[in-house]
């Protein structure tokens, strides 16, 4: 297998919150996930330490267009790199104004610190494969699997029997638990379950998580993901049925998440990592939207 180099983007000065993956091919390196533009200097330096320059990367694969996964893709496109993504994401990467405006409504004056900038990518550099199709880069085959549930525009990328899962296989940092990230606007439990079932059918030997690292016990990881996904969905449904204010829901859910992590022996640093990778208040908003649409 060609070398897979995980890159820790040190998001918000947290280790193991967001990863990119540099993969060597006979035609030069490819990158899976860019992270946000705010961590681009760290990514650039890490690529340099591997013996490459940004200009050497001509193929970038993103699992979806959320800013923590794709926010720096435009920096590679500036140097002519092709960016591979789900068809539903193309218009937002060609013109990210709506995407950035939506993010600004949530993060307000914190946009620069968290995410940095996002500029448009020429449409001729945005490549949208079909589901199940394979892209050949030198001696490496990359297969696109459409995996909605976390986002309608989500792709898991397969190389050999390894699967780069973005957010569809959840968040797991270090020895911590598997948790389901549920931000708005596309959370859909039925689609997510179908995507988990697809991963089981693909039967990868390893999952490469963006948040964070390599999972080898794929069977139990997916069971734990399902358990958390349905549990947190029911918790937020219960909040909604009790007509709690959004502020109260966010406060209650954040307390629940932190208490769960603490009960497993996780310390403050690990809580900070999980919060950076998967802010609890975002899951409240995403799951509320899911239940309202369902009803």
C-alpha cells in the first residue's frame, strides 16, 4: 500500500481534532480533506515536512463541503489542483457566498479565528464523480461512495480496503467514545443508517476518520456509532417535546455530553478535543431540524 500520512491540523490548538491525509502515488501526492483555511499554514508546513510543496498536490478529495473539511480547498485550486467532491457540493464551492453567510449567522465575529476565508474555485477544477465510480491517480484507485446522513453531499473515499469516512463514521478521539456529529441542515437518521449499512457492505479493514485517526475495529465502531446516533436524537426529541428554549436545550445537551465523557474517565484536554471536533450545540440545532422536518 502507498504511504498514508495523517496530518494533525492542530485546530484551535487542539491535537487530534481535525486530520488531513497525504497519500503518495506514482503521479505525486494526493490529499484527502484540507481542513479549514484557518489551519492552512499548519497543513502547508506539514506537507513540506513530507518533502512536498503545495504546488505538488494536483488532486484533492473532500468528503463534504463543511468548513472543517473543505475550507482550504481553494488554496490548492489556486495552483491548479482538481478538487473531487459530491455533485451537490459543486455550486457551493464554485460560489461559497451562501455557505459562508450561513456560517457567519452561527459563528458571527468568530469566523476568522475558527475558519478563515473561503474563495471560489473555478468550475473546471471541481470534479463530481458518480456514486461507486473510481478515479485513477497514477497507481492509486480512489472510489467514491455517496454516504448521506450527516450531509446530503457526503462522500466516503475508498483506497484498496481502506475507507476515508469524513463524518459519516462519526468522531472518535484517542481512547474516547464514538459520537455522532449532527450539525444542520442535512441530518437524516434514515439516510445515515443506510450509509452505515453501506460501509458494512464495503467491509473496509480500516476507517480513516477526519476526527480523528485510524479505526481498526470497524464492526464495534459502527455499532457504537449507531447507539450514540439514536440516543442523542431521542434526547433532543425529548427536549423539543418539552418545549424547552433553544438556549436551555443547548445548555442541557452540552452538560450531558461532557458528563458522558467524564464518566468514561476523559479529562479536560480530551473534553476540549471533542468540543473542537464536534460542538454539542451544533448537534442540538441539527437534530431539532431533523425532527421538525420529520413531523
